[in-house]
C-alpha cells in the first residue's frame, strides 16, 4: 500500500511538470509566501506489542492503516534560502489488533497533526529547487469511534519531523512540489480501561505531491 502510494505521489508530481517549457518563472526570495495544495499519504510503521496491565504478553500487536487526504502547506521565506512552513490537514485511521489467529478492528480515529518546520532551500533562484527541513509536530486525536466492543484511549502529544522536498517552477508564480516528511511520535494506547495497553510508535511517513503558488 505504501509503495503504491509513493509511486502515485511521484507520478503525480512528474505529470505536473512534464512538458513545462515556461518562458519565465518566479524564483524564491525573502518575504515570499508559497501556498502548496497537495495530495498527502500518511502511513505508519506501527507494529507494537499489546500487553496486559501488568506487562504480560498477549501475542497481539497494533496495526494502523494508512490514509490519503488533501493538505495545505504555507511557506514564508525569512531569507532567500531559509523558510518556515506550516502544514495543515487531517486524516482518519483504523486501528487493528492482530495476532496469529486474530485480526480485529478496535478503533477508528481522526488525527489533526499540524507540522511546523524550518527549511533550507539550496538553490532558491533555480527552476529545480530542493530543500531540507526539521521541526515539530503535534498529534491531536479526535472523534474516536470504538469498534467491536473495545474501548481505546490515545494520548495526544508532541513529536518531531525531518523533511526533504523539491519545488519545480512551471510558469510565472506556479510550481510543482514533491515533499517527504518522517515524523517521530509515540503515543500511549489504553484499551478497555487499562486492562490492555501499548506504547505505539506511530512514526508515520508523510508523502505529498501537489501545486504551489508564490505570492
């Protein structure tokens, strides 16, 4: 699923710039704002053990399903090379308990994970302009829906993020964007009032492709 989503995101970005032989384009510069609208895949590597309240093994582990949603990224350039970005969007994820003879949905939740990063843009005046970044993320779980007789409580919290991406100028103020973030975040999951629990390392990959406009 994740490989397919990554391929689709990369294909979308390449499609956006194929054949773009612009007469002019607007380079990045201090004071500029770029608004990126993207299609974003959120995919977690969670595979953590579910244990009893006393820490005993249950033979079960956590699985968190991926989701794909639109997101918005707002960049502001402090200098020609240095920018800050705020990413806004929300996704819904299904949480399963899996084991040798078990595969059951226990919870569905929406997640609001705003990410703020500081970026360095290596070639702001070039048509192809790569960048890297690092920053913080806040995971807010809301509108949770317990499933199949289970009750699940997830703790909100702060994580951190690493980022790499590229902007490809198309024409004028328009550009195509491909962006990859790795978010590091762990939450405590309490199941059935604490009878079962898990420390879930969500650590999602956030892979996005879309269009940007420079103001």
